[in-house]
């Protein structure tokens, strides 16, 4: 699962948001068009690095990946240009594959 989560982040950092859609659960893709999913990337995020730090599984088919994300930001009147943050991502195992569980574009 860790490899798949890292692969998804590589796709995101490369700007291939359409390909990142293919990492979402089959149920999500059934209910959300690719166009609706892509809306969240219209402002072109400035990710510069990401790494899955930990994976915690509540069940054999449900895990949470803790991801470190490095991003470039632009804030008026500041010298800060890069931040590091962390986020948790839900992943589900279905039909022999791990899928990113994304509810944000619904």
C-alpha cells in the first residue's frame, strides 16, 4: 500500500491529475466524473515533494497513510517560500488493489 500511495504522489507532483484519478476507488469513479475530480486542481498546486511516512491499518482492507508534503507557497510580504505539512489519506483494498479513498470532489 505504501508503494501505491507514493506512486500516486509522484503522479500528482508531475501534474498528471487525470492519472491520479485512476488511483481513486472504483465506487468514487462510478459516482464522480474525471472532470469533476479535476476541478480541485485548477489552481495548480505547487508540490515539490511527498513521502508516505507511516501506514496504519484498522482492518486488512482499510489503512491510513500519513504523508509528508513539501509545497511552495506565495504569500505577500513574507520571505517564506516553502512549507512542509502532513496529511492523512484513507486507502481501501478492493478487488485485489489498494485505492485512494477521495470524497473531496463529490
